[in-house]
């Protein structure tokens, strides 16, 4: 029984270390290249925001994964939480694709800031 517990504990440590390595997110610079945009998706206006004539930009902080897809996205500068433009910006940013950032010739996850404009 003790042997099984020790094996499971060792497995847990290995899995945790692997996840930690895979989830490392870099900032551009110091040998880390900036991801290059391949495809962007424009955010949709909500009918309520259109009626309120809200215009401007939302800044989101995002992680471009090793495969060029966008992972975690958070609002860095809000334009409109009330009528849903912030949420539409997040939805659009998650659909963007990039050539991934590189470090030592290998693709890595890189933190980026994306600006999404809302213009009537």
C-alpha cells in the first residue's frame, strides 16, 4: 500500500512539474519574439451599445499559445461592461490566430495586449 502511495505521489509531482513547464508564459523581448497576427476577428456591436452610441476601444490582455491560438483573455481597459462590448471584445479576441512567439527556435506562450475598436 505504501509503495502505491509513493508511486502516486511521484506521478503527481511529475504531472505538476510538466503542467508548470507547459503553462509558462513569456513576455516579448530577451530572446522571445512577438507573435505575428495571422487572422483577426472584428468584435460585434450589441444592439444596446449601438443604441447608446458607444464608441472606442477595449484593451485585452491575452496569452498566445504555442500553437498560435489565443488562450486566457482578460479586460485590461474597459469600454463598456454595461451593454456588453467588453464581452464581445473577449469573444472576438479568442478567435484571433497568430504565428506563435519563439524562444530558442521553439514556439512558446507569449503575453500580448490586443486593442479592439468599436466604431459606428
